[in-house]
C-alpha cells in the first residue's frame, strides 16, 4: 500500500527565537538627597514667597525694595511743620528688627508707614484790664476780662479766641474790619472801592515786601483815610519760632517801608496770629503793639463762598468786634463779593465801622 501523496509544494519553516530587547536609561542619582537644600518660605507684606536659603532680613529688605514712608508733623490747621518727622518701620514677625538675622521658614516681614501727627494744642489766658486796649488787642473795647486762646503749641496758629468779661463793659458801638496779606493788585483796589462807596473805614495790615513792590496801593489806602498796619516783612509761617533778631527784622523792615510811604504805624498783626512773649517784647521795643481779632470767617480757607463768609461775620459780630479778612495772599474774589453784604449787615445792627486805634 503506498503512502498518500501531497499535492503542491512542501515548505520547511525554521523555528524563530524571539528575544526581548530592553532599552536601559541610566538613572542619575546625586550623591545624597540631603545635598538638595530647600528654599525658605516666608511672607512679605502678607504674600507668600520662596527665597534663597540662608537669606537674611537685610537681603530680603533690599531684594523686595522695602521702604517705609515717613509721616510729617502737621499744624493744627493741616500745614506741614516738619516733613518726614516720624519715620516708618520694617517689622519682622510684628517687632522692630535692629539687626540682620537669618530668616526661618514662616517668618513674616511687614512695612509700616509712619503716620502724620498733629501738633499739640495749648490754652492761654490773657488778662486784660479796663481803660486801655490790650496788648495783644482782641477787640475795640476797654472791658476788663480774659482772652482765652487755643492755639497750636508749635506753630502758634490760633484756632479760637474767646473774650470772657470779668467787669463792666465799655465797648464802642462799632466794629473794625481788618484786611491782611496785601497790598494785592486788583483785590485791594476793589475793596477800597467798596469801602468808599459805603463811606466806611477799615484797617489794612500789609506785608512789607508787597508794600515795597506796590507803594501806589499803600498810598491809595492812606489817601482814602484807611489805617495801615504792619504784617511782618515776608509773612513767616511761625513768627514766634524765629530768633529775637529775626523777629526784630521782620517788624523793623516793614516799619521802615511804611515810614517811607508816610505811615508811622504802631500796629502789628503777627503773621498767622503767631506770637509769644518774645514777639510782644520785641514789638514793644520797636514801638508797636499787637492787634489780633475776635471774629474770623476764615475767608482764606478755600473754597468758601461769599455767602458763607458774610454769614460767618454777621452771626458773630458784637459791639467792639475786630473782624479779620484778607485782601491778599491769593484769589480774594469771594471776600470782595461778600463785602456788600457784610457792611450793610453790620450797619443794620446799629453798629458803626471804624479803624483800629485813633
């Protein structure tokens, strides 16, 4: 019997050996994991930051440009007396850090700006005897009493001035309008025109260098029968803070200019109402006495409307009042506009208008 035959070709397939090829990547391992020093996490102005290890307080202050702002010493009326008087601080964990310690994780650095601070106030009581005007003079009367003054202890700026009588009053039935900080082109002439229209007199306390620059305006005041007084040479912010020699110079230079213009005044109004015993003494040596005020509508405090200025004056004038207004030192258009209301308002109270002094 024959074996079966296969039709077609017969192929011999050799066995294939499959090898698994592994691709090996080298693993880079440092000598020790402890060689990797982590950054330090701290807070700067409330925000979290990572900083270089071993950073110190001073390096971070420099790196983040931390600079506290300084506060200023302010007068009672808001003027700067000493800029940057109260420095701020950079705190580490809530406390001032005088050294340069190395920072630890979780430390907090905070910048605290210096605060503006207002000068302290002081209360002064000046006894005024009857029969003569006070020095300083606060009203036209000769009533004995006490002038109670509240002013800035450093600047000397007067915040309030109240007269308390202690005896029988002998005040004239008149009011003195006074004008400071001139002579001033335009506004001084406008005020003079209004005073002439109502046939009343006033007192002008002039700044020396302005009087020297505008002698024609001083001549206009004198020719109109107005009283002209001394308001220092260049209106220092704090007359009382000057040396006795500087105080003398402020008063004497203006007296000389006014004397050359035909006015030998004995009246002095210290700039800003700032005075002390030294100012009074120097003024007395130069033949001058101080004239203050009892009614202040703060017409210099812009913006105050003409209505506000007039209302403040008329609500406070009494027999013998001295009213302070301003014809110079800035835009005085509202003061000019208030005068046609102020003058008739005072006259309608049965009071006259006069100058300070004879």
